[in-house]
């Protein structure tokens, strides 16, 4: 039985901690990874944690998660959220549940950030909880897996 959760991060998330801290906070991507691993461990999940500034790489990783029959994908696609039909289609092509995460509240920001290609194909969406959103997404995947095992 697959116990892996993929946590995928898109463009500019490698700059967390220094990039616009008034919007994204001071936590680094390493801090986010530690939070994800700690949360996942409580549910018996392993974490595949990755970041890329390249759309096609994210598509490949989403497909990999599907092929591996991962328990889920936690995806912060960054700016690609608002532009990438390819990422949307990759999520649609796999049976693995995907949770969309945004550190900031995208609906309280610029108008162009209010639209997400990912939301309509994601199992759930979290925004505005800071990096805690990643842990909440893993908790949600764990709850879904538990519910699924009861069915």
C-alpha cells in the first residue's frame, strides 16, 4: 500500500524566507519541508518534497506521483496556478488526490491571482494559512485515506 505523499512547489518558492516576507512570512522552504515531514510521520506517510521553477518538471512529478499511486499530492504551483493548463491537465490525468496550497490568501491580492486553473481539478484548496497550509493539506489527505479505508 502506497504511503508516499508528494509535496511539490513551483516557481520562486525556493526564495521563501527572503521573498516578500510581509506576504509569505519568514519560514524557509527547508522549514516547510520539516513541517511536512513531521506532519506526515504522524500519519505513517513518507514525503517526497520537491521544488522547481520549471512547469514541465512539475508536470513530470505530478505524473510520477500518479504512477506511484501516492496517497496524495500537495501542490503549491506558485504563479503557475494562474497560467498553467498543462499542470491542470496533469492533475486531471491521475487518480491521486491533489490538494492545492497557497501561503497567502490569493483572493485578497491582485485580481489576476483570483483565478486558479488548479482549483477545479483539486480535491481541496487551502490559502491564507501561511506555511501551516501544507500541514493542513497533509492532515486532509490522511483523513481522506482513513475514510477510504473504511469504505
